[in-house]
């Protein structure tokens, strides 16, 4: 039996809140409900939650500000934002405001629960020492020896490709916005040249993916950035 | 009161002016007599006296004019004859030399008077010309201030009439067939229209009226009749061309405001669409979370589960449709200003295909890109949206399982992308219309679901990139949509 995680659902739309309550409860979560960001803060003070599910559009202080405040006061609780499709700026802003991940409305419950569980699992892990080996699937990245292996065979990467892979693998499972990835590889003066990223990603995919046209390691998070698959 | 059209010296002979002329004549005659007296007293000979008189007549001619100088010159001749030629004190001359001298004197005097008269007439004419220029200037200024909300012809007619103080003005606007009359003018509406249709200008000195065809460029756009005026032909021409400009200007303004109104209503419609789509999103999200939640719980038997899966699928479709509606509403709503960047065409195509994956399922897709064609200078989101629409369109209107071909060509000046599907013949008369918003070709309602928005988005996106979108269709080779984007955009170098 999997552990029953405590999740706070912050959603102003009563019907959606109810449906989330019913389905997530049935799927083994313990659900707390809040209709606004303000109410969420009150509940967070009273109950210890493992994750917060936060709608981005809400009356009062709104989802974005609520995200900022919750992340400031409870940095260890992962926040999953419920966003609307096509508003890519919102998603990036939410990630910058401290959200761990986002799910686009309307969503499949399966996707939502998978994201929730992954985020909670990551938050419970003790942070890995920066120089330890990272192993995801058949890929092994050794930051000390500057080596990447796939199924035991070394893959030769350019320095930039290595930087990108290391950053993505260290943030596996989480969406990494374009700008964050760009600045982590090229430095802070870069940020708008997404085309560099696309070129680099497609080179990297050719080297590490079994089928670069259908990537399974480096996934595209449309409008936002990239996401390395979960360990 | 009325004067001939051509006469520039048409000055009123008022009583006051006659008296003034008479007074000047008397004064001149007095001066001639005085000179005669002084010369006679000082015993001047004929030639000295003649010189003095010539001096006087010349001075009068320059100062006052022809009439005064002529009268004085005649008096001078009489005096010279009486006092200075043999026999003295008689109006008779015995010496033929004296005849010659006096005839010469009179001729010179008349010539000088005539010349001076011409000079002063020219001065008056140029003064009148200046005045009419001034009025034309006033007219052109007032035309700029005409009220655009009201019919232009009536305002123009009264403006011309007031500025040039004419009896009547009739103006006919051929655009909206509107006739405007101001003041009194003895012409029928048919006469005015006749001027327009025969395109004949006319000046009548009998009725002091002029007719002009109003032209914009070489095209006749109306007719103007001015009655009871004293303007010269060139002024009337100038008034006619100013009127034509005013009418043309009013027309283009009204065309512009009609376009503006259409744009505003389009904007409103887009805003409503956007609002509706947003309003649909929330309940759709709830239904989706319920249906997918039920599936995830996995506690139902076969029938129940199949029904819930059906709900789940249809909700996804509805939600997809709403998303598209919202997107296109936004495209229509905003004046598109593409944020261009250098894009890899194969990437964009890949993303567009991925986005339409659901619609394209079952259709084999072939991509042929010209070897030189790697990058394109365009707005990522907009281009992808346009390509997605074309792909959806191709999938929607072709038979299931038929191939869809995407081609990219690099021409010297443009980049050409085409999407071809089999079948779905579009008749020539509909090839323009299908790019209009909300247009659905008559047969398509039964064949495929759609909103009639998609292709208008393609058109708008390409036009915002200064490109074009069009379609070729033939019942055998299939239907091909083309998008061409110019290569010589900024940053291409």
C-alpha cells in the first residue's frame, strides 16, 4: 500500500474543487481544500501538507502571488500549478515564482497524479551531493570525470552538450524553462536565443536517444522548455 | 450691375466717380489756362508754350488717366492756337508749320494718355487677380474644415457661393448621385447631369454662368455650375478642381471609416469568441477531471467504462476545439506583429505535425525540403499555428489514410511551403473565399466539422509576414495550399 500523501487543493471553482477532491481521495490522497490563496495560507499553518495543487487564476491575491508566498514560507512543499494552455508566459512565471511543476487544464487525472507523486518523491529525497553519479535509465553521468555512458559505452559530448545534459539530468522530472537552461549553459547575458538551444538539444538527442525523432530522455515541454525524464 | 466675364476693368461708374472725373477735368483745364496766361504774359513763342502744355498733359495722363488728359490736351490745342499762332486771337492758323506743330502735340498727348491708361488697367487687373487668388485660398482652407459627418455637396455649394459672392451654385456628386443647390441658378438637374455625362465645360457670358466637369485624375466624378458670377475662367477651373478634391477626400474618408467600423465589429466578435471559449474552459476542466478520474479509479465494469471513456474522449475534443477557437480569436483580435527569429524549418514542421498528431493519425506524411532550405525568418508561434491549420485542413478534407505531402522550396525572393492532400476539389470561384473568416464552402458542412476560421488565420499570419497564401486544386492531382514568405526580410542578410 502506497503512502497516503496530504495534498492541499487551492481552486476557486467549486465544481472543479469537488471533482478533484473526489477523484484524488479515491486514488489514495488525503485532500485539503481552499478556495483562495489567503485561505490556503491559513490551512498550511494548521496542517502539514506534502504538496500544494494551486490554480493560477483565482480571486484575491491570485495564484501567482500565492505561489510566491507559499514557496517563501514552506520551501520544502512542492507546488504544482494548474495553468491554461497557450499562456506560456504564465507557466514560465509560475516556475520562476517557485512552482515545482505545472499541469495544463483540462488535464487527465492520471497525468496529474503522476506529476504530484513525482514532485512529492523528489521533495522527500535528500539532495544528492553535487559530484555524485547521476543514473537515469541506461544513462550514467559522472560530473567529476566528465563522462557520459549509455549502456556501459561512453558517449562523446562537446562541453556545451555536457553542460546541458548535466543540468537537465540534475533537474530530472522537472520542467526547465528555456531561459534558465540558456543562462546555465551560456551565462546570464544569453536568454533570448532559443534557436541555440534547439540546435544543441537536437545534437544531444542524436547522441543519447535511441530514436531522436521520438525522444524518451529529453522531452519538449511546449512553450516552456525541456524536461528530462524521471529517474 | 453685372459685367462681362472677360472684362477685367469692370469697375462701377458711380455718380461719385463721374463727379470726381469732372472735377479733375476742370482742374486740368484751369491749369492749362493758367500756363497759357503765364506764357502769353512772358511772351513765350509757340514751341516753348507747346512744351509746357505737353508737360502738363503728360503729368495728368500719368496721374489721372486717359479721359482727363484728352480733354485737357484739346483745351491746350485751342489755347495754343488762339494765343500763339498767327493770326493771334483767332482759332485759325495761317502758317502750315503751326498746323504740324499742333497736330503733333495732340497726337503725342493722346498716345501718352493711352499708354498710361493701359498701365493703370493692368494694375487693376492684377489686383483683381490677387483678390481671386486670395478667395481661392480661403476656399481651399475652408474645404479642409468641412464637416465630414454631413453630406459634402451642400456644404461645398454654400461655401463656394459665400466665398465668391455668386448668385448660385449647383453641385452634382456622381458617387452618390446627390445634387446640392445654393442660391439661385437657372439650370435643371438634367442640365447639370448632362454636363457630367457629356464631360463638357462651358462658359456663358450671356448668363454669366459657367459649367465644369469635376474630375479626379481623368475620371469624371461630378459636375459644378456657377451662376451670376464675375470670375475669370481660370478661377472657375480652380474652384472646380478644389471641389473635386473635396469630394474625393470625403469619399475616401467615408471608405476609411467604413473599414474602421468593420474592423471594430470584427474585434468585438473576436472578443466575444475569446470570452466564450474561456467560459467553456472551466466546466470542461471539471468534466475532464471527473471522467479521467473515473477511468483512473478503474472500478467500473465493461459498459460503464466504455461510456466513461467516450465521455472522456469527447470532452477532450470539445476542449481542443475551444482551445483552437480561443487561439484564432486572439489572432484575429490582435493586429499581428510577428516576433521574427531564425527558425529551423524542419523543427517547426515537426512541432506542427506533433501538434496535429490526433487529426493526422492514419495519414502517411511525406516531407520534401529543398536541400538549401534550412532556416526561415518568421514568428515561431504564428508560423506553427498556420502550418497546424494547413495540416488539420489537409487531414480533415482528404479520405482516411491518404498521404499528405509537405514541400519546402527556396526561391530567390521567397520561401514556399506547400501542403498537399488528395481529393477535396475546391472550385475556382471558392479559392479566394475559403480564406475569408467564417466562410465554409457549401459542400463542406456535411463532409467535415469546422468553424470556418482556420484558413483565415493562415492568411492573416502570412500577410503579417508580408507573404501570401493561396490554393491550387484539381480533382485529379489533389488540393495544395501554398504559403510564401519573403526572404528579403530584416535580418536575412
